[in-house]
């Protein structure tokens, strides 16, 4: 595991795009990763403006978007069954576990996932 890499949950990206300076400072020297589902949640957000979409796409260009593979599918399936996570949450968590990287989220529900190296954020 590298100390400068981190997988970001959708809510963290939204806080960053909204101008959260605490998050921005924390993530300044980190290499961000997002799951393909996180990317889809961000660009498919209802009522998104063209300006917001461009901002999201610009942010995603600075991240590594991780596609779903067989190993992530297997981890996803285990997480869904064991912790009853939603599709997006289970996919994001499975991506972090697969990459063996910390996962940052403001969602308290991830604290129950023992396999996850959770970096919890309280806005």
C-alpha cells in the first residue's frame, strides 16, 4: 500500500467540488482513485448543469477511474451479502479492497466493513 494513494467515495468528490478546503488540503499530495460506479454516479447526477459536468469531468481527469474486473466482482458480491451494502457502496468499497488502498467516505455505514481501510470524513 502506498501512503499517497486513496480511493474516494462519491460524497467525498462532491464535497471537494463544493469547495471543502479541509478535504482539499488533506488530499493535496494524494493520488485519487474512484470506481467506475462513482464516475457514473457523478456524471449521471439528475439536474446537473453543463458547468458542473465540466467540473466533474475535469476532476475525474486527475483521478484514476478503476473499471470492474472479476476480482472486484467477487469482493463486491461478498460485501453485498455480508454487509447488505447498496450497489454503489459495495462497488466502491470492493475497489478499495482490491487495490489495497485506504477508502475515504463521509458515510458512517462503511465503519462496519472490517476489510476496508476506512478514512472517515466528518464534514
